C-alpha cells in the first residue's frame, strides 16, 4: 500500500527525480537503526551524502539506506571504515545500486574478505592453544616474533 506524503514548502525542494521525498536524518536513523550522530560521522567520512534544504537541513536519497546497511554489516565483520569507504567509492552515491554495481563491489572486495576470513580462521584455531599454554612455550608460540623477523610485514602481530 502506497503511503501519501505531506510535503512542506521546504521539503518540496528536496524531492528526488522520481517524485519521492527524500528522507530526513531522523527518518534514516529510524529506518536503519543507526544513531543520528553515526550518520553525521559517516557523511563526514564520505561514506554517505546528503543534500541540504534552504534551511540547511540534511535530506537523504532513499538509496542511502542500502549503503548504511552495507556499512553496518561490514563493521560487524570487523572491516575498518577506511576499507568500507574504498569499496563504497565504486557504488553510485545518489541512486540504488544495480546488480552490475554490486558485482563490481563484490569482485573488488572478495579477495580482501577471503584474506580476512583466513586470518580469523587461523586466529580461532590457534588462540585456544595459545591462551591455554600460558606462553610458557615461546619457541612454539605463533605470535612470537623472534628478532623482529616479521617487521617487513608491517606493524602489529602476525601469524605464522
């Protein structure tokens, strides 16, 4: 059932080409389950975008709901926002992505996600023995970095 919209004079300036009013930040927050402050942060980071009314209020295209959903799912999977931003850059910002748009994102993201899955699997499989050993067996510990031999792989812990 189609909902009728009451459009104020100010909102009339923020109607998509399809004739559907754009969403306020509060509506996006309610529909997506994301706090208004998070939406403002995502916008500041370039993950989502809005238009401004004559009264300087944010208005979002309905397509932003899909982008926010992708952001939230990726964050739950441990993907950093900087990586999410890189991937979302290949999607259109002002319309609902089409199947071909998602295929491009999927192809670009697949290798990174597979690497993350492999790392998490390795962590899961080694962590219980590592915690269980109490680090008494440093020669066998996969987190030990003897003589900083893993420095060339970048900062932070590495699994062997």
